[in-house]
């Protein structure tokens, strides 16, 4: 609820609600952040075989943010992460891919809209590509990290069908990205590239309300030549706003 209130305040701060991105660097120590994303630190870790799934229950309406981590022993990972509310409502879906689940694990925060909810993680890869996954209510420091990103820079307005890219030098080891809308649907893709159109990791999100369910992901970005590319897959009348910064 605290994070959603921050987004609402930002949307009301100006008439157009969007402005041009002004990059800024956050000074959080990488080793501390990496530890917070370790599956053992998140909570119960489950091995999910290819073409199978697991889900986690989150019954507390007083908590909003769930931390989700997925990794592997170095093999590729393909997964579908869904937010379930009630018996037949799935307001948010995130398709995620990483070329190397050990070097670049899947790291995201998902809002429950302050309702009793469940997170379902489906391994959509083949049977010989298992993955490890964990999900739990996010610690206050992790929730604050996402909220701080909104004040680190002004964000970037991306119209439907448009593409926005940001380059990062070799000194940047982690990049955080947050996408949201002014309550309209959010349908977008976020990629980590290393080389021309050579994506190492990718997220594709759809939600009917990009304010209540913004997309927040953290990329590990070892080495040089890393680029984060955001593509708004929605029609022209469904813009989104992107916040991108190093961790």
C-alpha cells in the first residue's frame, strides 16, 4: 500500500504525469543486495522440474509486496509467474527467460493489491531444465529499495509501440527497472542485452492495472556492453513510465 500511494502521488505531481529520464546511481552495496536475492534468504526454496509448477500462498492483506527469486545450476530458465487472487482471477502474468540461471537469476517483486493471493511459478522449459524458486513477503529494505527508485530519477515516458534503451558500463553489476502506468493496462517487455540483439535475460509483463501491479525487476549485469531495452507492447493509447538505474 505504501508503494502504491507513492506511485499515485507521482502521477498527480504534474499535469502530464510523465517527464524525461535523468539517470542517477544508487549507492547500495552490491554484496548486500545480492545476499537479499539469494533463494535461501528469501524463504522456502523449491525445485521445479520442467513442465511442472508450484505455488505459494500469501493470505495477509496488510502486506503488499512479494519477493520472487528463480535460479538454476547454470542452465537456461523459462518460467511463467502469475498472481492469483480468488478462484479464477489472474490480474498479472510475467513471462521470464534467462540464458544462465546462475549468473543471471530471475529477480522480481510482485504486488498482491493488499489481498489474500497466491503466486504460481510454472517451469515452461523442457523436462531436463529444472529450476529452483522461492517466494515470500518482501523485507522492508527491499520494499524501500523499489520505492527509492521512483525518486532516484524522473523516469521515462514510453508510448505504446515505442522502444527505450539505456547503456551501462562495466562497473555496473546490477540494474533495477520499474515499469508502471496511470491505472491503465501494462503490456511491456524488458530485456538485458549484451551485443546487438543478443538478449541474455527477458521479462514480458501483462496486467490490467499498471499502477496496482507495476513491474519491478533486478538484472545482474556482469561484464561490459550491457544494455537494458524496454519495449511497450501495448497500443499507442497505453503509455507506460520506466525507471531504470544501477543498484
